[in-house]
C-alpha cells in the first residue's frame, strides 16, 4: 500500500531502522527526520504506525535475527547490506510477530528490494522469506535452551547476552527473568507538572477532563498515566508547556538535589534538559543554573524548550563536562552522567544493541572524569546528586566509591522516600529503581557533600 507519494511504508520503516543503527538516533528522532520529507493523506496515521513498527523491531531484534540467521546459508544477517537486512527484519516481524499473511509480507518486501537493488537479490529475498515463513521458532528455541541457557535467555527475551549474564549474576535467575519481562512491556508514561505555570492538582483535573486517567506517585509533582484516549503530546497544555513527559525516577533527581531559590546550580551533562528545567521550577526561576553539554544541537533544542516552559534562570554553555571549569564555585551540582542506558530498555529499546563491555568501559572513564570535575566546581559544604539510568554496579556504586576515595566528598544519608536500595557497602545509602519493581526506568541516585 502506498501511504505517501512514491514511498512505501516498508521503505519508511527501513529508512528509520537504518538511521537508528547508523546515526544512533532514537526511533522518535529518526522518524522526525524522515517525515519532514514526506507528504500524503495518511501521513500522521502512518507516522504512529511506523513508530510502533520501529520500536517493536528494535525490541525483538535478537529474536528476529535468530530466525533469519537460522535459515541463512553461509552468512549472517549482520553480513548483509544494512538496508537489505532491515527489510528482512521487517518481513520477519510481519510474519512471526504480527501474523501478516506470508504472501502479503513477502511481496511487500520483495517489491522494495527489486526497486532498491536488483532482480537477483529480489529472488534471494523471496526464497529466504519462504524459508522464514516455515521456520519453527519454538522448536529451535527449545533446542537452544538445552545447549546454552544464557543464549536462550538472550534470544527468548531479546536482550544482549552481556546484559542477560550481568542481570542473572546481579539479581539471581528468577528476578532477572522478571526484569527481562518487564523491559519488554509497553512504555509507562509519567507526566510532571511544570510548576512555573500550573500545579499538579490542576494538571490532574485537566487531564481527567481530556480523557487521561492518572494516579498520584511518590514524587509530588508527577502523575502516573493509567489510560489515555489520544496522544498526550496533542493536548493543549502540553503545547503550552504546562506539563512535560518525564520518567518517574528521572523526575526524582531534582527533588533529591533539593535546590533552593537564589542558589547557583551546575548541571554538568544537561541535555535534553528535563532535570535542568525541573530544578529551575523548584527554584521558582530564582538563582542561576549553568547547563553544560557537549552537543550544540541538543543545547539549541533545550533553548526552544526553555521558552515553552517559561524557564528564565538557565544559562546554556557548550562545553565538555569532563573539562568544564566555571567562574566561581556552585552550591549544588547535578551530574546525570552519560551511561549505558541499561535501565531504559522499555522506553528506548534501540539502546540495547549499542553497547558492549569495551564501550561501557570507555563510558565509565568519562563518568569518573566528570565526577572529579564536579568536585572541583563544588563549593565547600555544597551538595551533588550523581545519577545514571544504568543497572550496573560499575557505573553506579563503584563510581560513588571512586569519588569518595579520590576527593573530599562524603556520602549523604538521604532519606529516600521510595524505591529500592543498592549494593556494596554503601547500598543502604543510595537509591535504585527497577522496571519490574517500580514500573519506571531503572535508575540510580546518590547524594554527596563536599566536606
């Protein structure tokens, strides 16, 4: 079916998957780029469907690739032309996950291959899709389980093998499986009231009037979305900046920081700005927040969001948080460090496939450099929150212990009002949330003070 002028739906999805993989964009941003160039009567409807396709294919990519690789002879899907590989993933997803009639799924993919490549490759894809159609996935998984239980878990729940092994070692087998299952559930939405423009009770009333059923959460200005009739981003109050969509644990960071009006705050890795703007609201736009980020484009998007939200006390600085040195010291610092994002698989399934142990090792070095730089920018008696959206001890507790050893920081015994606790000897003084326990992203928070 032609949804756009001269562009098929399969091409849109394949283009988006390619951008996600090659440019490391989120599925949302990849589709934003593509849909700027597309027109047609079904544009908005197709955009929603395309986002669902891309997200689900990324979520189940390990299982999809397992099916394709099981029928390929002499090569692997990873060895194919990336665009061709993505078309095969679309066809496999249609047949085995969406239960589209195989002839329809195959024909849709083969037509694109014939147009984008050549007749010989179209014949190859047609034959391969016929083998994929007849492949007995459950039988193959049972055989895999007998040979290699960790690999079976990786394919069955479509998670990277390193993550599966790490989670089982960290949590135990049964709880790790609960985590994998939870990671594959639909994203849970939370909304934060922008208290520069409204309050949480008024927001809840407005949402109820517009068909959005909500519940209160342990974070005072955040509501859990239980049910909605139309996208939250289509509501007027969203367009007016009266609320933002922000994960529950992410929104807790600014409350743990507890900034006061009139203080001087540093956000050392600010983009996309959710925590920066939350801190600004808690400060009632009084004082100063210096928001540092290495990405100029992301800072420019923050500038636009600031205008929408009515944030007036943030100064944007294009710099590397590993080397930034401010003029004077800061009362408080937010360090929401770049990380493996291993707590966000439910929200951003594409990040599953971007990391391995070597890359995580490089990220940990960045995190530690930023912790040292945060210490140097913090005044005596000042406080810092360190947070990540990672489940890993080496990005979390071990980094806090590194900071305590290498600097004059001390761990604050903060009275966390919800969530779980962590690991190692500081486990009872840090915060952790888990998708399978708290229905939000996996998150780590620790609060430290410069003595």
